[in-house]
C-alpha cells in the first residue's frame, strides 16, 4: 500500500511539474516579432505552431537559404534595416533549405499567413543538375511540418503526392525517417492505417510537440531572442532608401577595398586569392539550365496557388565577376534567368528580377551570398511587395 501511495504521489508531482513547465513555456512562446523573425535556427523552422503564433498582419514570410546568416553586421541586412519598422520579416531558411522544403513549410504555415503573401529568395546554386542532395534534404526534414502539410485540406492530392513521393525518394538513405513518412501517409491519407500506426503517430507527434516547445524556449533564451513587448514603438514610415544606399556603398567600399570581385576583403584574401589560379575556368561545363529543382519550385508555386497565397520570387543573380573567372558560361546563366521568369509568368507570381546586377559592385559579400548593396535592393523590393499587400 505504501508503495502504491508513493507511486501515486510521485506521479502527481511529476505530472504537475510537466504541466507547470508546459504552461510556462506556452506563456513564453510569444516573442518580439523582429527578434524572433530574424532568428535563424532549426528550432524555429521546425516549430510550425510557434511560427504561426508569432506572425501578425505586418509580417512578411520570407523563405530562403544561407543568405540570412551572412552580413548581419551590415546596415542593410534585414535584421538591422527593419529592426524598428512596422514591417517584420519572418525569415525561414539556412544552408540546404531549398524549394521542396519550402513547399512543405508553406503548406504547414499557410493558414497563419495573415496577409496572404510570401517571398521566396532563389539561389542560382540550387538549380544544379542534381537539385537538392538527398543527405541535405534528410538533414533538414521536419516531421511536424510534413504532417501539417498532409493535414492541409486546401492542397490537392496531386500536390501532396508530389511532396510525398519526392520526399521518400530523397529519404531513401535514411530508412527510419522514410518509414515514418510512409506511416504518416497511411494515417493521414486514409491508406488503411493499422491500430499500431495510429497510436505510434499519435504519441510520436505528442512527443515532438512537447520537444519543440521546450527546445524553442530554451534555444531562444540562450540566443537572447527578445520577449514580446506590446509597448514597443515601431516606425510606420518607409525606410529612406537613398540614405541606406549611401551607407551600403560606403560600407561596401570599405569592406571590399575594391578588390577585383568587390566582395569582403577578408573573403578575398582567405578564400579566393590563394586558389585563384586553380579556380580559373573551373566551371566551363557547368549549367543551371536543367534541374529537378525547377519541378520542386513548380510544386511550391502550386502550394501558393491552392492556398490562395501570392508569391514573390526573388531572382538572385550570380556574382558576374566570380562566374566569369570560373568560366561559367553566360548562356547557361541566362537560361536559369529565363526559366525563372517563365515560371513566374505561368503562375502569376510577382518577380523581383535582379539578373541585371551580376556586375553591380558590393552586391555580394562573397562568391554567392548577398552583400551591402544586394541586401538593400532586395529589402526594398520585399518592402514594396509587403506594403502593397497591406494596402489592399
């Protein structure tokens, strides 16, 4: 009897502790929109509900890849430029986050996108002959967002099937994750789920939800993500683009010291100059003209169409100075630009086309990532797209 009593007391105390932690974490799930939005972390990217809870009518959901992590000390980086503006940018993406991940992510978040607009910053380097690499996709795969995609009633079966089959193919080297995907497919798409499948998914999803809440609260605290402050004042007026342009040029000239590639001088000295002879004409046979990434992007645009979200594609250029050095053919670069323009026109997507900026000085921080001028010009296009949405 004493053992039973002791067990019951322990269980009650344990349950109370778990409930207390859960309640405390729930209260801490509301963050400052700028601080949370510019925070780059897989804890955030995989936390579907937390992202939706921290989006408001002034949020522009902005999807991309590794450019978000670079140049955070520049005045033109969105984390700095929009810090005190009414517009807040919810950034989702890091290295190896590409079109397929973002199609699944948007499917999971669509009902939380209040202004019904989304920005996707395209990296030319996604569009290789291989497309997204299987190990890379597996490392970025999120069970939570995948299940939320399956549960999105606005998506057609055809669109869901594409994401399912493409995911299973890319997860072939990760049998455990692939097995879970197949189980989710049976449970949520009515493909004769067994009692075991149903119970497994139920408890595993519960575990993931609690893990996500604990993980995002702890990681946000460590990284200093600011809590929500309803009294914080923000500016509703448009940024002074001319003033920022002068700053970008000044920072760019100082940071690059006008090296031949107009990138950060530390990058030039450390990563480019020592290998200059070896990299000369090293990409003469490269191309972005054909890639499975285009079908993944088409899937993303189908998600936009079916969920009623208006996309803006940001057509990033290549660094013309660097691509000329490595011999990457201009015809193949132009083929990529034409392919994106064609897809944007086909789906009625807005297009911020920066192909003309291949040789714009200070547009890049290094070989591929946005620099002083690049971030500034793209931010201006995002601001105009977002505020037009708010005006309607």
